[in-house]
C-alpha cells in the first residue's frame, strides 16, 4: 500500500484505553519525576520512558500492534523497519508470541542497537538509508510477507503511544505543556491525541534537532516536506521528510515544534546524568534541550509561539545510547 493511499486517523480515547490494557504486563508505567531545579529555572518534569524493558517507549506501540494483529498474519511472523528502538520492541513482543521477527535497518544504525535486536531473536536486514526510508513510505519489502508493524504510522502503534499521555495527565494534570521528541510523529501525535481526547487542553510540542528538522520545514511551508539532513549522534530522530500520512495528524494535533542544536542535546544529556542520574539517548534528551533553550516554537505557516508558562513535561523517550558516545558527551569530547 502506498503512503498516498493510506488514510490515518487519530486514535480515539476508547482505543487508547484499550491499548493500555493490551500493553499491561509488557510495558511498565514509567515514573514522572521533577528535575532538580537550579535558581531561576522553570519547573520541569521528566517522563522516563528510558526505563521501559527495551529502554524506549516503543514497547508500548509494538505490544499494542501485536495484540491487535490477526492470528493468521502473526503465524507468518512479524517485521518492521527501524533504526533500533521499534525493532527491539517488535522483536521483544514477537519472542513473547513465539513468532519470528525480521527488521529492515538503515546502514547508519548504531551497532549497540543492532546487537540488542539480535539478542532478542530479531533478524537484521541492513540496507542503505534511502532504501530504508523507501520501506517506510511504501510499507513493503521484497521477501518479507509477515505482519508489518510500521514504526510510526500504524494506528495501533499510535494508540499504544497515547498511553504515555494518559499517565502524564494522571500524574500532573496541571502541566502547562508536554514536550516530545519528533522522529516520525508517532509518539508526539499519540500523546497529543490522548490529551486532546480527554479534553485537558494541555498542548503538545514536538522537538527536533537542527541538522534534521523536517517538521519545522513542513510547518513553514504548510505541507509535508522533504529536506537535506545531516547525520549526528542523535540517531533516534531526524528523518529526511515528514511522512505524507502523518502530516494531517501532526499539523492538527501538535502545537508546534521546537528546534535545538546537537550541542544543546549533548548538554541536556549531561544535565540528565548529573542532576537526575538518568541516561538518555540523543532523541530522549531533545525535549529537555528544548525546555532549557526556551525559544519559541514554529507553528503552521511559520509563525512563532512561546512555550506556555508553568510546569513543562519532557518525555525522555529512550536511553539506548552507545557507552562510548555517552563517555564522550560527559567529557565534552567531539563525537
């Protein structure tokens, strides 16, 4: 099925609550903790999805997708296309189901994530980045015919991600805004869908890194855009385009996107380690980097919107950072 033929709707509150039951016992209810504040700093809370069994929020969407998959499709195995975290989620859940798992991965995926996929029983098929992106767009790969779990624009995945939003509202109903890393939009749109469906009025802001910020470019243009992107250690976010089927959701549900630099992400990783004893991967620290930067968010048409006053929730989406990179970041050495 091509992206142009794929119609994607935001999950309903009923679907998100059902997803919560489907992931129970597989994903954990992660804590929301206050970042120890320094004088003059605003109130920041951390939603620690790095504490999931695979070190990433992706376990929520992966578990819900397999729970809703037809049994005859699962019998042929499952597969996904992922740089690492969704691959681990699908491999983890496939192992629980006793079915084989294959993963199409880009050739720039970190070795640590590939090793983790294989430890969980997943078979890695490494392809050039552009070919990998094509799989995300076309939703097919020759030779793989089991149940496909799209890492971003799968309705079951987005509903599973929405469970993060339910937990945030229960723990901090007076949050001023929720900041979420933006890779393909599955997490940010899932959280925003949950917040919108509950009628809370808490806005969701995406967070991107400046070497690869397709959502910011798309919001300025008013349509899904493809960009030239540069590789950095922030490998969990920063694609080359906004997927066409995600654009309607992202432009409707998200309040805007905050763009930060790679250096600001590295500084946020250091702050998480030193002040909260939390290890985050690059994508996982992007929301905190945005909260620290405090700059305006880009909204539809390119308008700028300041973050609301009051407590900010930063979603720490994952903690799968290569130890050598973590050491270099902590020592402020080049990456």
